[in-house]
C-alpha cells in the first residue's frame, strides 16, 4: 500500500494519509480510485500542492474539463477558482448550494470532481454528500423494477424537484439555456458496474414518455427516499485538503457561506472536474472492477 486510509466520521467517506501525489505508482492510483468508488468521497491530507502538481495528478485520474471561455488562469484552464471574497451566498442564494450532480446537464457527464483548499475558513463551508448507490440498493424491489429503463430529461437550471432551501444555480453564459440532454434514471457505474440512482434533482426536468405530473411525483418520491439522513455525509474543509468525489454515485451540495472579512473566514478552493475512463482502467474497458457497497448500503 502506498497510503494509509481510514473511515471518516459519518455514514461514508474515507481519509487518505501519506499519499505522495507526485510519485504514486499506477497501482497506487488504481487502489486510490477503487477506494473512492467504494467510499463515494475521499479526503487527501496533503502538505500543499502547486497548480502544476495538482493538474498533473488530476490527469492521472481522468480527463480534466477545460474552461474554453474566460478561464480564470489561462495557464491552467482546468482550474476553477471558488472563493467567498466579495461573495456572500448566505445573503444572495445562488451558486452550488443545491443538491446536484456535476455536469448532469451535458451528454458527457463528469466522473470525478476535485476540490483543493488553498484557504479554508475556521468555521463553515462544508460540502454535503448523498450516497445514491446505497439509496438505490435500499429501494423496494418493486420500485427498482418500476424505474429500470426510465430516462430523465436534464437542463441546466433549477430542477422541477428542487429541494426546499436549494440555491439557484448561476447561469452559464456559454451554454444554450434550452439545451436538454437525456440520462438513465438508473445507471451502472462505468468502472465497477454498480447500479445507482443518477441526478434525480439538480437538473432533472421530467421523464421521457411520462406525463409531467407523474414524472415529478416519481422524482419527488425518489428524492425524499435518497435524502434520508442514513444516506448523507459531510466534509468540512481544511487548508491543503484535496477532496474528491465520485459523481456517478453521489449528489452533493455546498453550504452557504458569508463573505470573507479576514484570513479566519476566507475560502479559496481550486476545482478540477474530470471525465472519461482513467488510464489505469483502460485495460479493463469491458470488465467491471471489483467493488464493495458503502457502509450506508442495504439490500
């Protein structure tokens, strides 16, 4: 083993210690990703990463999604800078403080999202997670059969089953606001093959071939099931943490945070979103890797 791992407090999630992101072998990357798929999210305790080192590590886990228009840093178009300097999401309820799955409004969805904390507030700013694979496993068999094969319509913006208190997503100037895509309601994880609910809120707008009211009622029922406390966990960021989550099997939500007033309450996060199959799994493109259900799963 090239790192030490231990469960985080809560229903799921793993802490990773002593991982050298610059020197980890392919076998170590593979084991890290399998840990991520089992745990839904992992937190790497690092001693600090440069942007170059962060991007180089990300490229071993998938294909970074570049910001092709107006990148914050032309030298690192993969990195999105998230901060509360001059931004108060408690007063202005917009942004990522709503339950969603990254890139679910696109045909090619995200695989892993990475958040590196350059600065972290002493209090607040946690990221919440919902284990969608465990929620699927816990559904009655009749419901599993009912939803198998259904296809959900997705559109960037507020979901028709947005949760109470969800913030409104910020508009994306480069995206056609009418661009609708379709994804299975029940997906198989692209690496492990595990079945999971996918993006039931966040961008969901309806179900193909189903009357709108019936579709909304079904999606609402699934949301109420999935967002039970037993399927939830949270991570409070610390400086130099590298948080990673598995988009196929999770939804997540930021928590509102007030505008920074000094070093003690400033947040600066560098986000990289990945897509595609990691290189270390290219030789098993037709055969799922082994997996184990998370602690929150049940039959």
